[in-house]
C-alpha cells in the first residue's frame, strides 16, 4: 500500500528537517497544526494525492513551470529569477524609516497597497511571545508599523493566508513573505485542489524578503537570554557578513553576538534552500549595500521588481512621492547575482 501524502510529507520533509514552518499545510489539511515554531501532523490520513504535499516548499518543485506561469520570459535570470527593475529605495517618511527595519520600503508598499485598494488585507508577522512571530491579517494601513521590524524566526504566514482566503469577506490579499513562504504560495498556482484554486485567486500581491537563513525559536531564545536577557530585547539586526555578528538592541544600547554562537540556532531547513531573494514574489526587498558603508546603507533597501503588478505598485509609490530612489552603484546587481548563485551552487 502506498503512503499517504501526509505520511510522505512527514517522512520526506518533517523527519528530514526540511520543514520551514511556513504553514502552507495548515488550514488546508485538518490533520496538521502549527505550535510554537513547529508543524505537527495529527491523526491518520489516507489521501495519496493530498494537497499538503503538493504545495510544501520542501517537496520537489517544477521551478520552470512556475516561472513560465508567473513571469515574463525575457525578465528571467538564472541567478535571481525575474528582474524588471533593480533599484535602491527607502520610505520618504522619516518616522517609517526610524520605526521600520532598514529603509522602510516594505512598510511603505504594503500601506500603499491597502490605501489604494490593491489589496483588502495584508498577512504580516507580528509577535506572539518573545522572539516568536505570530501571523496576523491587517486591514488598516495605519497599523502597518506595528509589524515593521524583521523577525528572525519564520512565522506560519501561509497558514494565515489559507484561513483568510477561505473567508468570503476578503477578496484581495497581500502577503509579506520569506522565500520559502513565497514558494509555497507560488506552488498553489499549480494545484488541482479546488479549494486552493479558489484561495490563490485572491492573492494579489507578494512582497518577498531577502533571506539567507532563519533561526529556530527555542535555540535562539537560549542564546539571546544568555547574552542580554530576553526581557531586554527591543530589536535585532544582522549587518553585512564582514561584521559576522547579530546586533541586539536593548534599553541600555547595542550588544553584538558573534554568528559563531548563533550558527547552531539556524533552522536546519535553511540548509536546503536555494532562494536568497524570494524569487516568486511581485517585489523583493532586502538591505542595501553601498560604498558609503553600513551606517548609510542600513537606511536603504535593494528592491527587485519582478512582475507587472509589482511594477505598477512601485510606479504608484514614486508618483505619490512615498519612496525615495538612489542611484544604483555600478556592480551592485552583479554582486547580488553572485551571492544568490553561490547559495544555489553550494546546495547542488
């Protein structure tokens, strides 16, 4: 007798430590739940063609089919996927820049999408417990800054998308996603499941986040608590690789924690990921790299525009004066491509 899709998912993904905790299988399958940074298979399921397996970012994926479905052929690069435009941006609003991570481009674009009616709701990562993200649906653009800081543990964002999309009152959804979450959403476009087909039609915007890796919650808590105490954490940031540290912001200042101490905390699933720039997004955003150095660069974003929908949103932000644009230094795109290709090649 063949294994069920749920059995295959457990054996090939969860047991092999390839589960990213993205939540794609939650709120689609009644036998799977998310609890404190873990996806937990529950009860018996004998469906051999289960959707949980098909849409998981950790299962085999036809990347070329997804690219053909989502992007213009002439825009696709082998290193970082589709590129319609590469720019350096930041919010024109100083309050957003101060309260958001880096340049505040993501917060600005999501707020604009809500206010312009591009989306009715945005699925964002808030905080449930110290350092543990909580997926949240937001309909009020004035609340965006509540979710602006980077989370270094993956939120089960796709689980919230699944739940939200099943509700009749919401028709247009935007998601801020890590690469694995964006891939799960993209794989839904190829699903034959009528429920998933109905849900994915409501997805109108994906803003992806550059990501090298994330941390496992329990392990990260332990290291942070040893260095600064969990109750003192106001925020965190990871500067360029030459600094080799995690900055933790507390009421008394900054503390640098060596990445050597944090390497054991990396989610094992990240070792199987080949996507650094969230290739299956409409727009992808990461921290910029500038010749002026990190103190200047940390208030700007590298922004990749990938689709027509992303292009329209960027143009609207520009015409409304909501984003500032900086000339892209010569070689920046090539450096980004090399870094992304290096991640792919290291996993081949």
